[in-house]
C-alpha cells in the first residue's frame, strides 16, 4: 500500500513548509511564528514519480500545557500512524533540549527515523550539521524546505525501502480487484455500508446503527450484468477532534489509501444533515488524488418537501466548485435510485481514462482561440500553438505556445470549460500543463 510519512519536530523548524513542498500545495499555513499548526493534517504527497501520504503535525517542545499538550499528543499519534518519520531540526539554531527529548521518544517507536536538518541555505552546511551527529540517529539529511533544496533526494531515500512493497500491493490489487474499482467514503454513519450491501444485493459488510462500525477497508469483487466491479467499503472519517479510539485513528489512513486504490469514488453525504466541512474536505482529497467523483446524497426517503428543497439549495451552493460531478439523491436502505449510480460511474470512469489524439486536441484548442483570443502581454499576443494528452486519471492536457507563463487564470478556466464541453468529460478534474517554446534568438547579440 501507499506509504505514510510523518513530519515531526519542535515548533517553527519548517514542517509545514516541507509539507507544502511535498504536496505541491499551500494547504498548510506557514509563518515565522511557532505553534501555528495545531492539528494533524493529511496530504497527498507527490515528489517526482513518488506518491505517498504525508502528515503535518504541530511542534513538540516538552513543556506543553493546555492546547499545546493536545497538539503534542497529535504529533505522537502521527508517529504511530506513519511508516517512516522525518524528524526536522533547525540548522540555523543548532541542537535544542527539545530535539533531544523528541529523539528519545523516536528511538522507542521502532519506526524508520530520518534526521532532517532544515534551513541550511546560505550557511556553511558542515557547521550546520555538526551539532546533530551527537544524537546518534544515523545519517543526516540537509535540506532547505523553503526552496525545495534536497527534498527530492530525501524522498528518494525514504521511499526506497518501500518500493518492493508498493509494487507487490499494486500487483495484489490488480489480481484481487476486477473491473472498475469503486471507493465508498464519507463521514461515519452516513450509510456507506448500507449502500455497499444494496449495490451488491446481499449483506456482505456489517451494518449497525452506531458510527464507526467499519474499521478497515474491505475490497469486494462482484459482477453485475456481465460487468466486473470491485467495491471498496471504508471506515468513516470524522473531524479529528472527535477521534478518541486509537483504532479509529488508523482508519483515516486506511480510507485515504482506499481512495488511492479506487478508480471512481462515491462520496456519501447524509441528507438529514447539512453539508459540513468534513464532507468538503473528503471531496477535496478525492480530487487531489486525481480520482473520479460521484456524489450520493443518502437517506432521501422520509424527508419533507421543504427539507429536500433546502438540501438541494445547499448542494448547489456549497458544491459549486465541482459542477462536473453528478449528484444523486438516493436511499441506500430502500434502494431508491441506487441503480442510477452505475451509469454515472461508467461515464466517469471513461472520462478518467479516455484517450484523445493530438490532432483532435489541437483542433479544439484552435477553435477556443478563434472564439476568444488570449490577452496581450507587453504588447505581444500570447500564442497557443498545439495540444496533446500527457496522461490519464485525471486527464492531463499539455498546451504548447509562447509566454504561457503569463496566461491568466480566467483564460485557463475558459480552456478547461471548452475542452470539458467538447470532449464530454464528467466526474473528474482536468489537469492542464502549459509549456513555452524557447526563443532561438534570445541569446543573439543585436
């Protein structure tokens, strides 16, 4: 399965900066202020060809009280969840008593530990590393997280021991899982296991009216109308402050891994409750993982007309950021509209793995440019010359031209909508990559 890497260390050593580098995002707040991160934060790590789950944590200083004590406990739980731990220290400030306290705890964790010396840019690296050899944690790994220096080399070393395991897990999934892999995710007690049983037509997973009945991800291959599928039922993910049992904390990681294993993910939302932030976070993680998404508003039966209108307005308002995702209003308990999910799953899967010729993509680009020209930059028109496909799941389209780095976000959105409309792409985000041709006369003397 996909590895999990935890980032730990005392406050303000650059954990959130490294998290952002690894996830290629700005999801973690970063400031020159200790203690900004209060809770564990999960991210979809991508460095080079490597994919992994990374956990950002609050700092540990050893003298925590109140909220800081809870924050430190979150960091210790992240160590339990992780396959490998990156222990960050500050190369500019040198060894700190809190570093030694954390190192002592890590030695007892029996996890692979990598001592990462951050903030080594602009200073003598040998001097920066000197203090930390006394900790006896093996090789030191100097990086500058703010600039990305040394991060790629570090991730290569950390994930090298897992390469064989990752491949074996993928091979096992390919052997055991047949057809489209459908992940079913959502908060506890929204009816995920009931939906799985309804889709299977039998009671294959435990259903009980108590949140958190499902503890592990369950992979269930089956056949429907001569088509093969594999359903992945997962444990519910609730807000982390509500997570008390240790076994449930591990269910979060298993759910995130199940999303990685799925081709299309059904996000189940309780119609009898308003959409909450955790529902949106779950959808966001599915999209970040590049998986197709289908929204299932469950427990639709027994609701009044006014309540249904209210939920529909809430869905329209709060899910406006994914207009391409199909929303189904269902009752898993009674089977109402559950069968309609399959057509959407099939269409979403086809969109995720569709192949298009360079000729067709270029013609769509030319039509888009003819309809709406790119803007002028410093008196020169941005030119978009041709497009080709760069990958699938999610579909990636590479557009070549000149001055593409100056292309405004509004025009990129226009292109996305144009390609989505012409190619009938639904249920999945589209990834665009813009490349500029080098000017052959840039270095020529006048």
